[in-house]
């Protein structure tokens, strides 16, 4: 087994690979944390793996494929320093490998008191202050992330390079509450905030979240900093400033290293807003103008809906009236125009008409990428359902006594539909996002056809050799079926498509 990188650091991913394993044999993998407790599995999409009863899983099943090779990654965003181990179970035995996560040495010594003790880390043009429980690797990674994000946003929003505010990282909500009480902020249910006033203006966020969520949160608050500057510090309507931050938070993260982790959250927000529009349950824009009212809401469903509505309102604005329409609206407000005046000046519509058109658009909205994926997956489900029915018929056939001719006929009746299903599958045109899944489905169906054809050959020749070869394929077919269906489920999950 190989482990990488060479230097293992708490808060960062660890990759593992094994070779020489029996092909298609199930391998179960469990991580044990420094306290001896099995650790929950988090996928690269930043979600917990769930058991059938919806509890969080600590073990996953994988299958070695060609070459007996298997690789996986421990998503380590929340993993503490210390001695870890991984249990690898296959063929009735459990093999344990150990590894140690260390802390990244930053050499930071200067501290300040801000409700709790914070350590100062110098970054080019700004400072990062971090509390206890914040991994030092995360401090370094967020420094790089924020610098890269600033450059990316300067290009996408078309603004001149500006300053990056100081960043304050709290290890959990309790520490975040201590910091916010000193800075005069009522934290409520928020995980972060940006202030441009007081003795210590800057971005304040908690870090005990999944990796991409922490980065999106930092991006979100940095975008507030950008648009507050474009507004010349004039107050912006809450739906506009929060919608812009959510819009560019998503757009920036989708171009990053883990786009699927953001795609599923973007789809969830979009669908939440659309369902509210279809059910005539949307907040009005007037209801979402006051930042005080926005911050005062404590119902989690209302919080999610107001962010979703604001995001989709800005998405409608930018997609309908130009990709910089939101930015231009902020700049008009920064010149002293109020929101209704700015809206008429920018798009030629009164605010009420903009809202009416937005509601109509949102009610019938469908994501342009998800639509083709959903159509393809529906067709694929039909093919696989027929293949499952064919396999169930095979199982019934095996349980019935048959003559030689009946056996040949029954097995031929399984091969012919499988050939047709393969033809049906080949006629499908998968969208780009589903091409690798389509190739996997074709491989799977091709192997099913080989399997059934071998059983037919054995019946026709009354020779057991093809039957033994077919039986040897059963572990492979089970592994392919499990993996294919899991990958279909994952793609549906990412795009919020019901099973």
C-alpha cells in the first residue's frame, strides 16, 4: 500500500492505493481517529456517506478492478492531528495500516485578545487571525484561496485590483460567538460576517465546517467587501448584496477543484426558490430589503429561502440583462440613486415589473445543464430496469425443472432482450456531464451479455466449461452493478434529481 503525500498534515487529504488485490472482491474500508473511534466518511462532494437508515456511515465498500488496483482518499478537512489508522477488510480478514497527521508549522507567535486568544499570521497585503482549534494547514490554505479568489473575481466582475481585508478564523461556533460579541455583531444563525467599520474591520468566519463550505463562506464574505466598495459604502438592499455574494460564491467555486460539492448546493438553492415561486410562497423583494430584518430571521427554512430567493433574483438579473447587470446596479446605488431609480436607469423597468418578470421566469426555470442530464438518466433507468427484470426472470428459470430444449429456449429468451437493450443504450446521446457514466453502463451491459451468452452456449453444447466461466463472472457483475448504480445515484444527488 502507498500513502501520499509524503508529509501528512492535519486538515488536508490523504490518498491511499493498493495493488495485487483479488479482482471484483468487495473491500471494506474504515478509518479510526486518534481517540480510537471510527470516523465518518465524507465524500469529495463534501457530504457524509449515509447508511440505508440515513445514519452517517463509517465504512464504505469498494471493488478492485483491472490489475487488482484500488485507490481512495481520506477527505481530511476536519481531521485532527494524531495517530490514525485505516482498517482494510477483504476475504474474511482485516488488515490495519497506521499513519500520523502532524500540524503544519507556521511559526506565528504574535497574539491578540478578541473575546478569545487569536494568533496573527501575516499574508501578502492582509493578516489572518486564528483561534484555537483552527488547523494551521487550513490557515495557509485559506490564505492561498483568498488570494486566488481575489484575482478570479477581479476578472469576472471586471474591477481593478483592490485590498484584501483582514480575516478572523474561529475554530467553532462558541469561539465565533465570543469574537462577535466583542465586535458588536449579533451572530444569530450565521456562520460568518463582514464588517467595514469598528476597530477591527474584516471577515469573520467559523472553520468547523466541511472544506469547500469554509472556502465558499470566505469567498461569500469577501464578495461583500468588494460590493460594499463599489457602492461607496452606501447601504445596499439585503437581497441584492446577499444575492450577489451567493451568486459569485457559487460561480467562483464551480471553477475550483471540487465543483460537484458546489453544484449540489447550488441546485438545492435553485430548486428551493423555484418551489416557493410555484407555490406562491416567495418573500417579496420589499420584505428582503432591510439587512436588519434579514439578520433577524431565525427560522432555518426562512433563512434558506431568503438566500435562495436572493441568489435566483441576481441570477435572473445577470442572465437576462447582461452578466454585469448586478455590478452595474450596485454602482448606480453607489452614485446616490435609490434602488427603484437604479433599476429603471439600468434595465428600463420599474422594480415592480422586474419582480413580476422574475417570478414568472423562476416558476418555469430549469437548469440548462441538469435538463439534458435528467432526460438521459430517465432513459438509462428504463434500460437498467429492463435488465433487472431480465435477471429476475433468469433467477426464476433456474428454480424450475426444464428439458434441454426448454433450457436452451429460456436462455435464448434472456440473450435476445439483452442485445436489444444494448442497442437501445447505444442509441442514447449522453450529455457531456454523463458521458463517463454512459461508458460505464455500456461496459456493464456488455459483460452481462457475455455472461448470458456463455450460459446459453453451455445449454446448447451441454458442456460445463462455458457455464463455469459464466459463474466465475458473477462477482464481477455484482461489483459492476453496485458501482454503476452508486454512480447514477451520485449524479442524481449532485443535480438534485429525485430517484
